[in-house]
C-alpha cells in the first residue's frame, strides 16, 4: 500500500496538483492525505482521498478526524478545489515559482548554499559555517516587509499564495536579494 502525505504540498503548491506526481509519474497512491490548502486557508480542514478498494473498507466508527464533517469547512474545501482547478492555479504556481526561483538563483551571495523548489514551494539554504541562520534571515526579510519561515537552522521556506501576481513575485525577490546582500 502506498500512502502519500500532501498536507503541505498538495493542490498546486509544487506546480503539480499533487507533489507525488513529480516523482511517481503515473503511479497513484492508494491513499493521499490532504490539509491546509484544502480549504484555501479559510477554515481548518483535512481529508484523505483514495481508491474505492481501500476507502470502502473503512466503516463508520473505524476512524476519527479532528476537522472532518464540519459543514462550513466542507463548503470551503469544495470551493477551494473548484477554484484551484477552474483558475488553473497549479500552472500559475509552476509559472510564478519558476520566475521566483530564476530571480533568486541569478544572484550570488556568500550566504547561500542552495536555492531549490518546485512551483511555489521553495527553500533558501544557507551555509552552516556563517554567523547568520535561517531565523536571522527571516527577521531581516520581515523588516523589509516579507514574511517567511525558517524550517531548520540553515533553511528558509518560501511558500507564497497560489494567486500571487507577477509584480508581487518581483517585489518578494527584490526583498530577498536585498536581505542576502
């Protein structure tokens, strides 16, 4: 049985509807967990999708869910998935992510060990032998108006909204470049 976790990466974040598509090709997981983007950030919601052969073995009372069954959350999830598909936000994530990655990769900085990403899910990795860590860089960027998240001592996550405009990508890239100089 193959189970994929798309809580952070699913629904277009990586430039594909599901991140597993990057590495698994045509292979589909038996179960895929979803969250965060599932409601478009409107309300807490989580869920799983899977093949009937697997899902139909689960009977009422066999499972529990922190956010399952809330009518407002289910309506938000339905609307968010519909908008993601109808407005082609997955392709937008791919396009805007490529632009952001290109802008940052064109710049040389002694702080940066690597810049990587797929779609609008990206990371800046700092060298570990410098006097600046991910939290420091996040604070510097925040002082310039960009909120990011240090995920490890040397990594900063970039995960802008799928509806980000090209002008906002350039503004964010300018702040990042100014912060790493």
